[in-house]
C-alpha cells in the first residue's frame, strides 16, 4: 500500500499560535492555497480511498485536493481527530501559562504523561489514533490511501512505521505530503 499523509491547510488559529485540537474551524486563505498546492503535487496519483478526520478543516482540505481527481470514496474517521486540549483550546501558550501556571509547567516537563486541564491526554489520543488507523493500513484491498488529518495524528501514524523517530521530529507542514510505501518497509 502507498499511504499518502497530508495535514489540513492553515487556519486562523494556526497563525495566532493557539491550541485548538478539537475546535472545528475552517481553513483560511493560506490554507486554501496550501491545499491547492497539495492537489497539484498529487494530481497524477490515484487513490483507492481517502480518510479524513471528523473536523471540517480536514474535509475542506480533502475537497480541494480531490478536485483534481476522479471520484473516490471519502470516509470520515473521528478517531483521526487531533488531540483534545480541553480548557486550553483557543488559548496561546502565554494565555495557558497565565491561567494554568502549574499544570502548564508540568505539561511542558512531561507532555506525554501530564494531561492538560479537562483534556484527552496524550496516551488516550495515541491509542485512539492507532485503533483507527490499524484497520486502514491492514486492509489488503487498499492500494493507495490518502489520509488528511492533523500534525499530532500524522506523527502517531508515522511512529507506527518508524518507531525510532522521535515524535516531535516530523513536521508535516501544511501544503506538503508524505508517502509511506508499506510494501517497501516489509522488504
């Protein structure tokens, strides 16, 4: 299987450097341009299926990308959503630090163990993504799959194939895609 991974286009909250994992926001003008760029990069690819998160920024990005393709099934999988940051959503780092100073510092010191206020927590997020993506990557009928999701989600998927790569290293910048050829990894 060829697994194409791309992040949704930029949103206003990206530019404002806000935490917004579960907030359902649209892509902005830059995000539209980024999605068009990915559409051009993937114009000659044929997908068996496209999986998107349950959030509209993924749907909007996928719709633009697929405008260059023959019709293909698009399947929403809320399990591909970004981590829910709870009470921190809609706030930037300075605002979080001002409102939740102790929890913020604890999270900075141990982001995989400390759960932000009223949030999902990294381990629950990771488990949700893995449970969602494993049936997709194990489906032998899929030849080329596009997943349009979120940076954190894509980092977890990447670690399924490359566990030696640090979680924080892959950037999955909007306007780009990553190809994982699962057959070459088996060889």
